[in-house]
C-alpha cells in the first residue's frame, strides 16, 4: 500500500471501480474498500467515481463519517437515505424510524451496546428491504467515506446489511484508513473481510507523479522548477500538494502558509491519540525518544508507535522529523494559548527529569512563559550564559526576563536585573534605560556585586547620568576592600575613564593614569582597568605612547556579550587612534570589530563602531562615505538610544553635509534635540565643532566662534597634550578671520602649532593654511605649498582641496596665472571627487570655464595614438598632479610616469605639461 503509488495507479483504481459496477449489474453484489493514509486522495477518488455514475440510471446513496459525529447514533445510516430519487413517503417513514432508533440507542446500557436489541432488528430489516427494492429497480451504488469514523450503531447496521446485499445489483464503496479506527474495531475488521470485498490501496504520489500533477496545473516550466521542491515538502501527500499548487498558482507562498493549512487539515481528520502525539512531537522535536513522547502525550508507547507509523505513511513526517520548517508551529496553532503553555511546561519538567541539555529545558520554559519549578531560575541563568557564548543575545535576554519574573526576592532578582540591563543595552539602548531605576535601587541596597556595579556605572555614564554615577561609585567604595567591596585600583581605573568622558568630573576627582594590573576582590584584570589606563594615557601621555597602547588593547581585545566594558575599551581605543591621526590603523581595527559585532548580533556596538568609521572617513575627506556611515549608525540605533554618544554620529553627519555644501540638510540635524549632558562630555565636542562650522558656513561667524571657544573651555579641563578630539583653535582662528581679526587668528594658529606632537600632518597642514590666510600676501604661497604637501601626504582630501584653492588664489595674485589655473583645475577635481560642491563653486569660474572637459579634446586621430595608460597619465598631468602623485594614484613607479609622458609629448606634439590641458 505504501511507497510507490503514482498517478497511473489512481487511474487503475478508478477503472477497477467501474469494472466492479459493471459486475454488480448482473445481480452479484460487490464491495470495494479504498484504503490509504491521510491525504492520499481516497475520498477524492470515491467522490469522483460517484459523480460519474450519478446522472446515469444508477441510484447513488452516499454518506460521510467524521470524527466530530462519530458519537451520533445512526448518523451515517440516516445520511444514506436522503437521495431525492427515493420516494418521499419512504424517506419520511425512514426518518421517523431513525429518530426512534436514536432515542432507543441512547437509552441502552453502554455495556450491552455491542448488539442490537431484538426489537430494533425489525426496523433495521426495513432498511434492508428498502435497499433491495431500490436495487431491483435500478443498479445501486452505496458510498461511505471515512469508515474509520463511522458511529457504532451505523457500523453494526452495515455489518448486518452487507452480507445480505451479495446477491443484489449493488456496489458498496468504502474509504478507510487502516492505521486508524474506532473502538469497535472488531466489527470493522469483520466487515472488511467479506468474501466479495476487493481492496483498492492508494498512497502518496511518486516524485514523477508529483511532477506530472504540477505540470498539469502549473505548466511544464513550473514542473521543472518546483517539482522536486514540492515532492520533498509534500512527500507525495495529495492534500498537501494541492495546497502548495493552489498557492503557487495565486502567488501566495509566503511563510509556509499553504503547508501549514494543509497540515492542519490533515490533523483535523486524525484520531485524538495521533493528534496528541504529533503535538508532543512538535514540542520535543527529534530529540525526544518514543518513551518520552509517550510520557508527554500521556499515552502508551505502542500508541505512539502507531501514530508515528500513520503519520509516516501519510508522508506528514519523515521518521520523527517534520517535512517543513513551519510544521511544528502549524501543529501548535491548533491549540489554545493555555494548552500550549501547559504542554511546554510539562515538556520542561520531562526534559529536566531525564537530564536533557540546559538550553533545551530553558527553551520549553520560555515557550511556556512561566518558570514555577524550584530549579527553573538556575536553568534559565545557565541557559542565558550558554546563549551569550553562542552569540544569541536576544534569546539570552528572553531567558533572563523570565528568570527575573520568577525570582523569589529582591536579592535573587538584583543580579539578574543588572545583567539583563547591560544585555538589553546591546540589543536596544533606547529601551534599556527604562530598567535603570530598579538597578540603581538594587545597587543602593547592596544587592549587587562590585563587578555588576561597575557595569552599571558605565551604562549610567552612556546616558549622561553623572550624578547617579557619583552616588553609585561612592556607595561602592564605602563597602571597602574584600570579596564584597571594590579595590582602590578598580575605583581609580573607573575615575580615570570618567575623567576622559566628562572633563568637569575629572577636574574634581583629579584622576591619574594607571596601568592594568592585579585588582582586589573578585574582579581581576578587568576591562575597566584597561579603559582607565587608556584614558589616563590620552589625558596625560604623548600621542605615540597612547596610540601604541590603543593598538595593543585592540589587538588583544575580544568583545564580550556579558560585559559593556569590553566594548568600551574597543570604542575608546579606536577613538584614541582617530584623535592621534592613526586613521588607517583605526579603520582596519574598526572593520574587524564591526564584523565581530555583527556576528555577535549586538546592534548597539555595530552602531558605535559604524559611527567611528564615519569619523575616520570624515577626517580623510571622504565626505559622501562619512555622511552615509553616520546615517547608517543612526539607522541602526535611533537617536534616543545614543545617550551622550549621540554627538559622535550627529556631529559627523552635520559636518559632512556642511563640507558638501548641503546646508539645508545640515540644518535639520542641527535642529535635532540632544541630551542636555551631551555638551558636558567628550562626545559633545564633536557636536559643538560641527555646529560651529555650520554656523560659520551660514554666515554667523560670531555664533560659530562661541561654539569653538566652548570646545576650548571643555578641553581646558583635560589639559590634553596635542590637538585632542577636535582642533578647535584652528576653527576659532577661521572664525576670527571671518570677523576681520587677523591677529587673534594668527595667535590661535601659532598656539596650535606649538602644541602639535610629531606626525600631526593633517592639523599642521590645516594650521599652515589658516596661518597663510591671516598673513600678508608675500608669505602665503610658501605656507600654502607646505600645507598642500602635508595634506597630500596625510590623505585629507577636503583640506587638500581647500589648500589648493587658497594656493591658486595666491598664485593668481603673484602673477602666475598659468600656475593658478593648474592649481584651480586640480582643486576643482579634488573637490568634485569627494562631493564638496561648495568648494567647486569657490574655484574661480574662469579657471573652470577656460578649459572645460569637452574643449580639451584634440582630434580623435591624435588621441587614438595614445594607449589607455598614456591617456590616464596625460589626464592627471593636465590636472596639475606631479609625477609622484600620478605614480601613487596609478600604482606605478615615478620612472614609468616619466616614460609615459615622454611618449605623450611626442605623439601629441606638445613641449610642456601646461599644453596637455588643451590636448589630453
């Protein structure tokens, strides 16, 4: 009956029924039993056959049994005699008789209901006489669908009638599932053993049969594409396949809805034991043994085996595995919420009793959404730790939330709440802040370990809760040394870090730089010591030393899902490299950390590192990239989740748009609400600096100067060696130049130059450009040429374009018009490449229009003489690039550039580089 039934066998089954019908016309009654598993199409086969004979002289009497009516006495029997071709008076008499039979059946003693009382046989014999009379007038076909659900009295009637129709012109067609049956299985078995019975087995379609059906309903092209997929998912089950084809035809195939509907339809026709077993299987999955399934379903093990056999024959299972990922959900959707919760809780108890893995038990508790067992909290906490190790942060957070709800008292729930808070921050910083008041109360009550308190301090600092930080830290230090206190080194490390984040806090606490080492109590070699050491080095050390320290910290760093300080070490070390102009190194580390944060599914750290990536691009002059990355950071975590760190991406976004000349866009970000404590933090410097440049570009030099000086006031609290996070002095000098105070501008620039450590090419180049702007005309070219060289070497494309523009203007005033034009073209191309439209507009129009790109072309014949590489060299040379700069861009040697130019000069018949602008 089983595995290799195809479409041809269904056609053969149909022919068999027609042959049996012809045989019955000679007065030899026939019995056909169509057997097959759930969804095999046996009911469809019988209905199709009955429809073909219904309009002929043959009289068709049909009935369908169902699980929901299996307890209704004579339900199937009463259906048989509803055909309108039966005389009305006969139908009326029979209906009255069935009502009486039903009442008498319901009054019988259940223990004696296996046999009909003698007084009922007379009535039942009347039905036989009706049938034989009908069969004498016309060939008779009786069809009963789902014999396995037939009510007991109708089954007993059928067992009485069938042997007596063997010599009538009658064909009886029954559909039956051999794997299932009513309680009265003995009678059903006897009935199916009639001498004239012929079994017609039907089963799942073969892959070839599936392909033929798909081709018939969807077309040959769909059969080649979907045939194998549909065969795998359906297993050849006709009911499932019909659903899949229907949704494929309508284009509605999302989320496995068609499969789920088909599966639920099949399960609706299962007996209760099979349904109970399949629900238990949906909860336990393939990990459950037959014995465990039996315990969870509360049935005998042999019943589990019978149910699994039935489901496998129907191809709804493959062993103990479902055929579709949505199958388990579809099965459980047939239950109420309360029923599902009870089943999951019982599964958790069962798995705990057999020593199942912690994660498996916790998953059941989570699905039950309750944890009332005495061991439940410990299991959930252990499962949360395992999930964090596997980078399943959101799942771990779910386990912790359930454990926190189940905690017996405040001391038990406190460590869970603080852990949940820091994990929640990594997933959704905007929502995590709502949990802080309860965690602060736990810290005040002394329910938190020192490590947890220090994690809380970091989170409070992120949100700008400086007062709460001071209170929590003072309370922690008051607990003293020992396993339940915090050591002086721990406190000093956190204070050093705090001073680097909030300069005003540092001016009160006066932290000093510390080095990582042994710490007291339970927290040793903690990441906050590394953060404190980095912060102290940044505040007091030399740029080379702190940059080397940052490099070492990043090389040894591994992000931890259960610690916010590990991410802070990464963020601070990256920013130290950015502040000390180690941009290439910072970019490499940033890309690695971004990938690691992605693997760990920690969107908050992804957003933070993306913001650093934007800042790197901004300082390299890649304005479009900077704007795109900064916006991406704010898309990952909305503004309300950034706390005081909002200044980093928001400042970058504002400044990038200002430098691209998009002041209207920048204005929208300037108008955005910000945390009030942000301007008291290091991140606030990024915002103030960007807003100052927006105001400067908008023509409000006085307001811009106020922002730059506010940066200076904050940074004075730090006494940082070097430029610090932002070169505010050069920007303030630029504002003074706009206000006409050249002397004050020169004073600030020289002050900046005196503070620069070796290697600060970017800020030094910018300083020289502004010093030239504030100096007399004869001094400008030399200062600007040095600035151009420095900015080209450091790779700051935006500042390079500015310096080239200023040098072009200085060359023009010095009378070198040709050099001015060459520099202007180079500046225009540099600005255009980075999207700085405002700078493009600053290039003198006559320089851009004198040699537009279309006018530079020589005759096609002349240009065709150049090779591809020669043309690229000629174009760069015409734009004013030096031989070394061309070599760097094209990744060739300077000697190769010179050889290419020699050939270009000869082919284009020019003598000097300046003539290339009219040729290349």
